[in-house]
C-alpha cells in the first residue's frame, strides 16, 4: 500500500472546507493509497500528474497528485474546486 503526503497548498484548501467536505476529500486520498491509478492522467504542462474527481452534495472537487512508485508515495500537490483547480500554480518537478 502507498503512503499519502499532502502538500501545504492542498492542506490549506482542505482545512478551509466544511467538516463533511473535508472528510470526503480525505477519504478519497485514502482510496488513492490503495489504488494510486484511480485518477486520470493529465496532459500538457501537467504531464506526469493525475487528477481525481471528488463529488460531494455541494461541489465537485479535484485532487491533483503525483505517484512515486519507487517510494510508494502518493504526493497530493493541490486540491480545489473543479472550475479553478487548473488555473492554480502546481509545482511538480
């Protein structure tokens, strides 16, 4: 099983949400530990990253992450609302 590491930008976003929404995103990250290929591969500038869609009763979110197979790590780089997640600066080098 993989270990998840949530980077500060994603942590800040998740903490800003209502408790129920936080739980849904954190549960989704936990699922990534079991199946890191759950999300879709991204293209273009974000090639090498993956995106997981998370639907709640109120919103649709995206979790942007990188799988590091050698270290067995899912590195959660960013989380946000579907409509603006791809506008955020995402560093993955």
